C-alpha cells in the first residue's frame, strides 16, 4: 500500500509541475445513500469583485480489479494507473446575474498505451492488454482497466452560459449533469457531461420547479459528445441477453442506436424547520427507451441521536413502441419496472452514523410463443440465459438482466418464458452511481438490470477534526426468479484522509488520499455459475 501511495503522490506531483498549483478532493462514486462518504468537492464560485475566477483539480488513480469467475464468461483481471488535470474558468458580468464558464481536462496514463485506438479491439492480441495486475484465479490474462480509462483524454467538457437571480436559475451549453438519473457520476478522472439546457425557479423558499433537456452526452471516459447512452452505444450484439456495449470499449467505427437524449422535469418541496420534510417528484423521458417517474422523500427528526427516514419510488415503462416480429418493444426491448425503497439511520455517537436500507423490484414474466421466438432468440434450460439467433443489430423483445440472474425458461411446447422487470438507466448503467439506497461501490440492482430485493447496512465514522472519514458497508442482493436462485453480496471499505483544512482564502482547496475496497461474490446459485470480484482503488487529488 505504501508503494501505491508513493506512486500516486509521484503522479500528482508530476502534474503539479505543469499546473504550478494544487488542491484535492474526490466526490463520492456511489450516491447510494446520503451517508455515502462525500469528500471535499470543488466549491461553487462565490461572488467576487473580480469578474474572472478559476479553479481546478489534479487527480491520480491506481485501480486493480481481480476476477475469479466460473461460468459467467471470460472475465480478465485489470489494472490501470492514470492521472488528469482539469482547469475551469468563469467570467461573471458583475451585477447582471449572467456568467459564462468552460472546463478543459487532459488525462494520461503516462505509458505507451495512451492512444485510445490502441485499446481496440480489446482482445488477446491487443498489445495494450498485457501490462498490469496478474492476480490469482479466473482468467490469467491482464487487461487495462478502461473504466478510468487506461488511455488519454482531451476534452472541453464544459462550455456554458448561466443566469441566476430572483429565484431563477438557467444554464445552457455543455455542462456537468446534476439530475438524479442523469448525474455527473464523478468517480474517475472526469465527470459525465451533457449538451443541453435546464432551468429552475424557487419561490417562497419552499417550492422549486425545474425543467430541462439533455440532447447529447459525453461519458466519463470519452473525449467527445454524441447521441448514444450507456445502454445504446456500440453494435447492439446481445451477450447473455444484454444488447449494448459498455461505452468504455473504444471503437471509432462502432454503430449504436442514437437517440435524442432525455427530457426531464421536477417539482420539489422543502418544509419549514418545524417539519423539515423534503419531497421531489421527477419525470424523465429517455428518448426511444422509456419514461420514468421518480419520487423521493426524506424526513430528519430532532434529538441527540439525529434519526432520519427516507423513501423512494419509481415506475418505468416504454416511451416509444417499435414492431419486432409482432412484439412491441422499444430499442432496448419492453421495459416494465416498479421500485420501492426505504432507508433509516441514526447517530449512536456524535462521530458515528449507522444506516440501513432496502429496495424492492418485482419480477415480471412474459411468454413468447415458439413462432414469436423463432429467428430472434433461443433459451438454454441449462443456464437459463437467452441467446440471439442473429449476432448483430438484433433487439431482444424485452429488457433482460445481464449474465447471472435467470433470463428465461424454455417450455415443453417450444414457447419461452422471459424474466424481466429491471430498471433501465441510460446514464448510470455500469457506473454504480444511481440513487438506489442499496447500490454499492462496484454494482447494484440497476447495473445488473435485474429485479429482486436488496438490503444494505453501513457504518460511517467522521473524526472530530473532519480530516478522516471512513465507512464500511455490507449489501445483499436476492435475484431469485422462476428460472433459478441467485444471491449476491458485496462488502465495501472506504477511507479518506484530508491532510490540511481548507483555509478561508487562498488558492488551496484541499489535499487528500483515499482508498476504497470492494469485494463482490455470488455464493447462492442453483446453476453451475459462481464468481468472486475484488476491486482496489487508490486515489490522490489536489483542488485549487
């Protein structure tokens, strides 16, 4: 661990010579609960007599993934060290409420594999796939962890115009997302960004109405905006029922299914101090994919233990129907999800918070006749996984879970029962940054695209001087359906230390080291599949 910290410190120091100034902060990777550790984030610009302000950060990460899987497909071990510098400038037209801003980021892994094209195809012959962590168990080959990514980035991911005044807030251009289901997902070198416009109006300090449209996006490992999503980027080939490539697989010739992004709206209520109830009702229209109604509420209580309770509810269904051999589906298949979750917590000690929560999504079952399934999909009753008859550009008729939970059962008459009911999240899928109370560091129900029940408990410790924050959590996932039983669990550890408190003035905005560990396993199977996954993340960052 000391070697890794020294390596991180060297990477940050090397970039410091370029920027001549430092600061550090890392935002939480997984806002699964409000108690998820959130480190010092770059503060919003404050009013200043100087119309021009600037800020930025330098980050250095060392990630290793160890996979030891059996029956879940070829899962290579992965490792990447990478770093980045982000520079933001903002010009305010003093007294008018208007300002304009832009942010540029450059990231590099400092190696021969920094060219993005060298990472495609990610195959055994790939010259950039062999360096890194060897690990034990599972696939003996080692690949770059391109979720960081393991190649260079160069992007002007923010360039916007903004107005704020009299309760009205409007922004348009290239901007970092701040919506629950279109978030920044800022847990790597850069956040996800969107091209669009949004506005909100707050009145009586109680009610807020917000609307917006994001029509393009730039993923957190991308250097350009496009009209794809995490669920629609790439050649739509179905691997174990999932019909989309993960966006970090670089291929400039990939052909996905573009869409026009997402329209959204929100009505929020914030109660008085005598009853500090907060409620948000949001609506997302993911073009050609689905419509999502999302409601969240929280209520803190007074008292020495600082208890609180929260609730969330979601309902998602297809936005647009397309005809596919007599089956009506969207471009990701038919989607039908209902989500309900609760969370509660308290502080048994002033520096310690305990939290427990659950989320539930009922499974749905649909039956395709033998005639409907012919030429589209087949089902194996040994693995209960769907296989597409045609390899490319075949839309499965339903949005099925990824490899693991049972997807189907072939019946005696040749018909097929399909198991679905997961929540389709175009801008958080595979990122583990969705708002479910039970989402963990490496995965949650949304990333599994599965229905079922999940539970999570966590303990969060904050030192009296606020310079050390640590948490440990345990989550359980029950994906049982009529095909077979599947139980998964994950244990996460998160420790962060801030070396110096942020002063009221000056360029320094923070410096910290952070270590996160996640261990995920699938101990309950009635099939032959099983697996173990371990993730180590060493991170260093300066903010200035």
